[in-house]
């Protein structure tokens, strides 16, 4: 199958054979795919594809041929100026990429996820990191069919009370708890995430803990490498 001008982001790249790269990509119409870019590591200056374009966070269009589980890149073009993420924003962008790779299957079209990813990248460059990450995690789960129940209590179905404290249980939703319970967060923080309103500093920290527990659940108890990197480097992801 041939596809031209496919909106694409590179999530990860590694050397493949002598002059090629094996790419993990997020595309609008095919979802996450593996793609071979041939002849981009030529030592004679005759690379067929521009290596500089095959970097994370750059919006691209690609021409590709899909056979089985791997696609072959036939052409590539940049869409607009490259996005430069530096420092903590770069770490946050790599975290987004790891989330997408770990939580999605190959060739599962998820156009809403593609749009959420495209929206999140400039936010990382221009807006507070902690809130940008929480919004993307929320939208990623929604696109995957794991949308969070944030506005109603898990068992009673009553509206979440802004003055109460809750513990989020993935299979039920918000469950009332004591303020000092592990991973407790305020009802106002849950509603802020649901309604896309920036929480205060305490709320962002509580939502960070909640989202880690939710993501860990869908990783079957696994961990993300980025979590260890954030902790080790003290990145201001909070």
C-alpha cells in the first residue's frame, strides 16, 4: 500500500544496517508504525533522505510504502519550522514519545491522539510543563478509550464535591477518602482537569501522582524510563 503526504512525527530512531534508520513514527491515518528510512547515513554525502529532518518533534509529511508490519519511507518534507525543545521541555517531549510507544499498538489509527500530540508539543515549548503533561496524559487516555471519570463519584454517581478529598481508582473513578490518605486529591483538582482549568501548585502535584497510578495500571504495573530520568535529574515536571 502506498501513502503520500502522510502527516507524521518521529518518536524514536536507531541505526539499521549500514546506512539506514529504523524509525518509530506516529502518523495520522495509520497510528504508530515502524518505518525504514534507507540511505540516510551515507558517508559519501549521497544520502537519499535528509537526516536532519528525522528528529523528534518536527512535524513532517512522509511518502511511504507499507508492507506487513514495516513501512519504507519514500520521501519526506518538513511542515513549517522545526520545534526546538530544550532542557526540561526536551525531557518532557521524550516522555510524551515514550507514553505513545508504550501505550499504543502498531497500525491502530488514532487521529485524536495524533491531534493531541501535535497540540501538546508547542505547549511544552511555551506553557508550564506540569499542566501541559497532565493535559496530554488525559487526552491520550481518552483517545485510547480509557477516558477518566472525573466529575462523578465512582460508586454513588454523585457529582464530585470541590471541598471533599478523593482517591482515584481506575476501574471505579473518584472514591471519597480522608485528606491524609495516600494519593488523596481534592475534588476541585479533579474538576479542574476535567474542565481544562489550570489547578494550583498543590493540585498539579496531586494530579501528577494520580496520573502515574493510572498509567501504571495500563502498563500492567510497569514503569516508564522517563519517570526515573525526571527523578534523577530533578526536572521541573511537577
